[in-house]
C-alpha cells in the first residue's frame, strides 16, 4: 500500500504548452515490480495525446509512438474496488520497434509466422528493434488523471546501440534517419488541398520543387511519397456522409468515429435538446493562440432558413483581425437557453490544454444570449455586436427603395434612433415615430413592422445594457459570414441541407480545409485552383486603411472614393462618416460594410467632422464617473502614485549617470512634494500607517537616485510640459461628455469596452513598493487586448486610455481593450497620474459617494 500512497501523493503536472515531452515533466522513482524502481509522473488524462505528440517530436531522435497494446474497462461495468484498479491500460511503443526487421534481427514469437513480401510496401526498414516505450494507466481511484510509467526512455536496440535517428549511421538515406511518418502539419495540408480539389500530381509537383530548392531532404516531411498522397485521395473519394438511412443513427455513428473532434454531444431527451459541439485539434490550437487575452465572437444563427439545424460559430481573430472559426455548435433553434452546457465543456477543454488561458471579451449577436452565464464561465466582459441588424436593414432598404437619397434618409433616421436608445435618451417609441415619418415608403414600413417590431423590445434592452463592439469587429464578422455561406451552402442538391450528418461532415472536411488554407503561407502556389470558395484576404475594414486620403473627396452630403484597381471609377458614399451609410459598390449592395464606407468613417473621425462612436462616449462617461467618486481606499490614488513611481524608475534606467548631485529634476521634485502632501493627508484623515511607510521608503529611494536624474533635466521638463489641462478638466472637474462637446474634445477611435466592468473591487491592493519592484505594469501589458479603429490617437486622450490598464492587474475576468502602445508613452500618462493624485489630495473627490462596484 505504501507504493500507491506514494503515487497518489504525486502532483498532477500540466505544462502550459500545446505539446510537451518527458523533458518538461519532473519524474519520481517509485518501487515497482521485481525490485525495480519505476520512473513515474502524473498528468491529466485528457493530455495524454499531447504528451505522445511531444515525445514523438524529440529533436535528438525524432520518431512516432503507436499503441502496441490496450485494455479498457467500461466506466459503468461492475468491478471490485481496488486501490490499484485500472480503467484503461495503454502501452505506447516507438514505431521503430519492438520487432527488428534488419538483417539478423530478432522478432517476437507471435511474428515468427510472418512471411515477408517480395516488394517493399512503402516503409523500408521501419522496424529496427527500438526498445523505447512507456505505459499509461487510468486508475479507478482517479479517472481524471493518467499515471505514466517510463523506464525504457532511450531509443536503442537490445544491444544498447542507436537503431534510428541521426546517431545511427546505418539509417542514413532512409526514413529511419528522421521519423516513420509525416508530421501532423503536412498531413493536414495534404488533406486540405485534396478536399478543396487540388490534384495529387499538383501536390507532389509543388512538394518536390520545394525539396529541390532547399538542396534535398532534411526532415521526414521531405520524404513524402506519391503513394501516400494517392491513398489519401482515394479514401476521400470513396467516403460518404450518409452512414445510415436514418439521419439520427448516421450522426451517432459519425460522433462515435470522431471522438477527438467532438467536445460536447447530447441527443434529444425528455429534458434536453439536441446539441453537438465540433472542434478539431487545429481549431483548439487557434483558440488558445488568438483567444488568450483576446476576443471570441459569436455568429449564432447561420443557415436558419436553409439548414435543418442552424450553425452557431465561435470565432477568434488573428493578427490581421480575420475571423477564424474555433468551434461549431449545432443545435435546435430553441436551444439558445441551454448554451451553458456546451460553454462549460468548451472552457474546460481549453483550460485542460492551457490552465493560464483567459478571455478578454466575448461578443454576442443575440439579444437573448445568456450574458450572466458567459461572464460566469469565461470571467470576461460581454459586448454586443449590432452587425446582423444593420446588415438586414441595409439589405432590405436596397431591395425595397429605389432612390439613393431616400435610402440614405431612412438609414439616417434609423441611426439617430439607435444612437438615442443606446445613450438612454430614447426608447422603443422612437421607432414608431420613425415609421410614421417614412409613411411614403409602404413596402419598407410593412417589412419593418412585420419583422422587427416584435423584436425591438429585446434589442433595445440589450443596447442599453451592453456595450457595442467596434466596427472593425462587425466588418470581420460580416466577412466570415460571407465566407461560410460560400463554402457551406453551395450544394446542387438542396435536399442534403435537411440532413445533419451531411452538415457535420461538410464542416469537418471541406469547410475546415478552406479555413486552414487561409492561414497557410504558401497557398498562392495553388492559385490555378481558386474558386469563389477560396475568397480570403483582409477584411474590408483593413482594406480601407490602405486607401490613401487623397483618393477621397467629401462634398456636401456625399463622398467619392477612387477605385484602387481601375482608378478610372469613383464610388459614391451617402451619409459619409456613418456606419449606416450607402455605397454603390458590389459588396455594399449585399448589405455589408464596404472598404469605401470604412475609409470615409475613418477620415471623418480623424478630422472631427463626425461624433465618436456611442460605445466610446459611454466609456468616457463611466471613466469620468469613476474619477469623480473613488472609493475610500482609492484605487485611483494608489495607482497614480504607483504608476508615477514606475515611470520614474523607467526614466532612471534610460537616463545616463550624472555627476552633479545638487541638481534635481522638476519631475522628481514634484513627485517628492506630492508624496509629502500625501503623507500629511493620510495622517490628517486618520488612515493606516502602511501607506505612509511605503511612501517614505520610496522617497528615500528617490533621494538615492538623484544623481541618476541629474542628467535628465531636459526629459523631466518634457514631462511637465506635456501635461494636458484639457484632459484633466475633462476627467476630473467633470466637463460633460455629450454629443456637443465630444466632437471637439474627444476625436478618438472606437474601442470594444465593457463599461460595466470598469470599476472593480480587487481582493487586495498592492503597495507602491510591490508594484514598482515587481514590474506589475510591465506584466499587465501582455494582458491588454487591442481592438482599435485608428493607428494614432490624439495626445490629449492618451492618458484617459492609459488609465484603464490598471483595472485588470488583479482580476483577469474583467478585461478592457486598449491600445497597448499607449504604455510606451509614459510622459503624458505619468504627468496625468500625478495631477489626478494632487487633485484628489486637494479635496476634489472627497465628498462624492462611493461608486457601485460592477460584478
């Protein structure tokens, strides 16, 4: 029993990487059978595959492990309770063993009857007697963990000599020099190209060209054979989605055969509805890569009018802000209230792979989405995407109204009403008044009354309770929606749309392949196979950034944008500066935000001729309210001191050493004076002595570094000179931020912000020394999500945007998306922090009530 007590006391190791090997684990020696000492480690059972892949990627001896033996016991099967009872036993062996097919090699007795073929079948000298193997046990006592027993960890034969890999001289010129099989990345590439219609000959031709260009084979993928690609092509051609005449039975068979791609599955029961969650290994990797400290967005109603069950897509955004599907959920239309079931399963799967994974924000496009559950599971902000409503309105106005002037007028009225509801100035009755004003367009009025009037109540509630996502996010979602439509709903036989087995097969094969190829850097080599389904590239918001300002002419109520391809055509944009605009290009006529509208919006906001977005105005208002009503133990106050000290420390590291000890920079003198005033205020108000002690210690540190700041006289003067009185007036003295003043004071970009989570209550505030000494602000830079619509912000607004970074230092679950480059400009931010702190000391904030803490 002592052996198993020792095993159960071992820590469960879960390295925060997608794959890991034995080198990443700490191995313990436990007494085993026959007086041996077993090398053991404990990992989550769900990560056994990651360990096998990582162990196969050994640089010194690349290989691949296969299942040599397996024994399973059903979870519900009757068994005798034993501490060492095993639910599952798996023996993994290096694929170059255990038999030895070399000349004079030894084979197992069970293989003695094997008759070698006259011709080699693809893998010469594969079995070379390698003894490397390990055992995985899933115990009855702890089904969630896997016990790994690894004794033979050297890739040698029974004589103790290297039998494959670079150290084996006899393996040169064969596959045994590298690995027995191709890598997973190359396998995915081949399958994706075959699924989208690229021929076997073309794949091999491009592959051989790349191998010749690099001077010959240098890894296992360079030894790809024509035979392997042909076998994969034949397998795809002979496969079918209809595994049974009954759709439900066929789907069950598919789920049973694709367990690795299914993260959640529940069939119809008396209490639950049908739900299937699909996520491949590649999608999981993209979710971890781009979703960590980033955004996830939901496209919840794709194919509602055509498919038997609509597809709910979850997408992440790559470096170009293109939407990548990281999960597909197929469920009935009325199952939106049961989303918590598959959300928990998805979150658990990601956390198993990377325990440090955290989400910054979740964008929903359904007003009935369970926001509270999303916040509880993902511990993040929730934003509302209005693109689906704007898209539907835009498309139907183009269909039902023929005159562009009338179209623009209707959209102006809709924008005015939506913005009024968003700011709380108007309600559902405003839409009724808008309908009366458009009585001369009966076709559109009838459509609006029949389709949207029953939904306006839930949408106005969502608009007033959730912040809006940025236009860049909306443009990315529109682009993804169009891609999915082209790649999925392109069947000649429309009857297949009513079969669920066809849907899951098409998503997991062809559609998945197209999105995988979108991220493939060498996809241009196969351009002769491109069709409509290959539509990819930058989103239309990113394309707008490439249009020069000189190609845009704004005249009165319209704007003209020069075509970037033909140069002899100009596209006309009505309602310039509005996301409810109209353009006469093909993409806009489909109801989408085109690059020409996005470019005009950018120009108008830069020039200040249009008001900032409603979400930005609400963010400014919430920030101003927070500055006016800090809590008793002021987070603003402590942050101002800590941030200013951090800035000073960074400056000291950059400024060269000086010899004049008497010269003191104005910034340092100002800081010391501020700290002295701070101490007096703390003493006078009867606060605790801890803050005073911290300040005194940091003051002494500042005095010790006077020589460092002596040569920084000019830099310190810049800090003082760059202070923004307008900004302090706006945020501290309480200048009203509304439509009239926003055009002049805040010509800023739109951000994805959850204003309900701006002020939080951390369990513990760090002292000044902890923040400065621990580089907390530098660490928090990695946790900032960028979701900006301009590259450059006005300098007078930099400090306001910089302030929101401190909110998330203690809690990852309330993220605010801000340009991380603002942290690299400490001049304005530091001076603003000091001014905020001095204002607070002078009693400006003392009388206000404490704010409501957002949960």
